[in-house]
C-alpha cells in the first residue's frame, strides 16, 4: 500500500496497465456525451467502488487522441479507505475489471503502485508505432482499422534514413503546433522504419515525451520522403529551421498505436515525478 | 474471354478473389435491408456497369454466415457485351473495385475466368481457420473482432489429437443440422490445432465442402475436449453415431475465417463443375 506523494493521506495508489482499440473512442480524455477510454474505465471502477467525484484520481501516461490505439498504456488511480472496503475479498485484478469493460478495452495488469509512482510524471519515455499499408502491401480488410492506407509505393529505406536524421535532443517546432510558453524541444531516442513480412511499413518511435500531433507530423514528413516529394536533406533543413511547413501533412490517427511507457527503477520514481512536474508546470508541454 | 457453360452466349465471366472483415456484415448472401458482402459488391459493380437485374450472375464459393470473415474468398460474375462496353478503357482490376468498396471488403484480384470455371461448382476444397483466445492468451483488444474468447485454459494438444480423429471421408451428422434429402457425408482432409506465438489457438480445417454450421460445431466439440469436459474417445463415439448431441455447442462465428478455395487445373474445371452440380442437385447439400 502506497501513500501517493502530495496526497492528503489514507489513499492507496494502484497502477493499471491496459490496451485498447481506439477506433470507436473519442480519445482517452473524458468528454461529456462522448465515448472515451477514461469514461468507460471510470464507469467500470464505479461499478465496484461506487461513484467518485474526482474520477478516482485517474492519471494517464499518454493522453491519446481520437482514433489512436494502445497496445500498452499505463494509468493510476487512488482509492480511499471506504473504497478499499467496497473492493471486498476479490482483489482488483485484470479479470475483474475486464468483466466490467467493453471488449475494445482490456486491462493487462493491476498492481499496487510502488512508493512515489505517478503514471504520468514518473514516466521517462513513451513509445509509439505507426503502421502504413502502401501500394506494395496486399490489401487486408482485417487491418483496415489499424493501418493508414497510402495508395502509392513508398521507399522504406529512404524513410529509414530520413528518420535517423531526426533522432536526438532537438527542437521539433516543425512538427508541433506552437503553444504560448511551451517548449518544443524533445529528446527523440528512437525512430526506426521497417517493412514487415506482411508488407506493412512499421515506424517505431521513442521519446521522453511527444508534443501534440508530433508523431503524426513526423510520419507525414516520412511519407513525403517515401513518395520522393521531399529529400532527406530538405527534411533535415525543415527540422533545423523548426518552423511549421506545408511540405507535409499531419496524417490521420488510425495507424497510430501507443506501445510502451518507460519508468525508472522504483527508487528513482519520486525523483523523476518531481523533475517532470516542475518541468511541466514551468513549460506546460503536452505529454 | 470465356463463354460460361450453360449461358446463352455473349457473356464474359470474371473471377474475383476478395477478402472481408465479416463483423459488420449480415453474411455473404444478399438480404433486403441488411448490409451483406454480396450487396456491397453488387453496388460497386452497378457503379461501373449500371444496374443488373440478375446481380451480374454473381456466384460465390463459400456462402459465409453473419460475422464470418474471409481472408480469401472467390466469386464470379458474368458480363454481357453492353456491360463490357461500359467498362471503358480502364480494366476491371482490384484497384478500380476497391475505390468503390467500403474498407471492410478488399478485392485481391480480378481475372478473366478460364473456360469452364465456376466459382462455386468448380471448387474442390474449402479451407477455414478458427482462432481462439483462451485464459493462457494475453488480452488484445485489436483482436477482439477476430477471435473467440474462452475464459478457461484449453489443452491444445488434446484438441489436436481429437481433431485428428475426425479427419477422413465420414458422416458428419453429429455436426450438421439435418436437412431433408441432404447428405451429411463430407471429406475432411485437414484438421490441425496449434497454439501460435501470440498465445492464440488456431484450428485449420479443409474439406471438399462443409455443411451449414459444421466448422463451428466441430470447434465447439474441440473446446469441450480442450476444457476436459469431453474425452477424445467420447468425441470419436459421437462422430461415429452421427447424431446431434448436447455435449457441445455450435460456437459463435467471430473467430471464423474462410482462408482458401481450391480449384483443379484449368483443363478439369468444367468436369469438376459438372460433377459438383449433379451432386448438389441430387442431394442439395450446402457448401
């Protein structure tokens, strides 16, 4: 049992690892009248613990947009002693929650959070995958919800080279919507482009955090390179200039999947949360 | 260009290979007021060729039920000279049809049919796959539309052994709804059960043809074996007695995918069609 840092005490924090098919959701974040992942998760929790005004203090590592999928997302909730009593003898496991959730959301694991854990602020990295079916890829209707169809043939080797040039601690202003007082500097640790055995092109990215729409803008730029509308050198110049451009588009979300959240060792969780919280409140960058 | 056997002449037969996600379809066969694969395909064809009273003589190899998917289905259409003129200069290729079809149906290939070809009556075999996610399998919301969830752990080795015992030219009366004057004898050529690297159990079957619901009844019986509610020996006895039983259930369709249709060499197509047609009209077995 954990006392979350900064709570008024008596609360117990649980980490929830989950996956979802984003197709039929208006994104993660709760919105009145819309079907969201947060909404259906809170509803399932309410069935066990009763209603909670603060939505069980639910906080998520990656606030995914409408249509974006997750193969591995992480969030946490805080339960008070009364709620813990209502839990009864059956532990709050994946099975119990999955019985209350729709099939397009599946809980992978529920665990008591270690000291200092915060799903959002302790996270040190976010990984995404973007999947494209180009003209080389045989059509597969079962993949229609999960891949972006590009009618032309893409040169995935050029795309991989372009992707490599973007890796590093850089200003990604060319790929982010500018926001007052917010930095667009990010540490992009990984950007790999590979064509799988099915013919689909998979773009794998990892960063400390991504600005809003940053992955989809990067993918748009790589598609422009793959279609030979943009050279690797032109893309590098755009990146360095760090200004929005009309040379590529932010692609639609359906090929996008949040695939992993990284956390430091347990002993460093609270430290990392403190660091991230300060950085966020100073710059309010979106994660 | 082909003169289909038995046609009044002047018609040109095209073979269409296609795939679909069956989730949002009320099956293959056209039904008034319902969304069916045949319905959306005829609608796409009408956009090129104009309306056709006889639905372009569309005939399919495997009339899949509501919710059943196809990774490889085959059908044919017959076009008359006026319709061929309307086709214009662009050939009737997969790309052209896919531009007119919803994303959950994809045409894989369109080709002029060889002499004597009939998508249904020339077929010598149908292959299906049934995919199960049991308690051993990590939950995956992206697979929810394509797998049957079984809450218990299944013994896939026992299921494989049970499956093997069903292979052969046998009376599958225990797995078929009885129909007046219809035979329930089928040649089951393959029945393999394997757990894949993802943890899903895949049951692969091939037969000359399947009775209605036969695959889903066989899968139900294998699940009973996998859960150890039924022994391999008991299943063999049930099969030999060839009578409907309450020992297992016909499972729901969503784990089921039609995966291949086999045809003989071109020279034998007409012969096979003649044979199958006679057999069907004598016994009217469902394929």
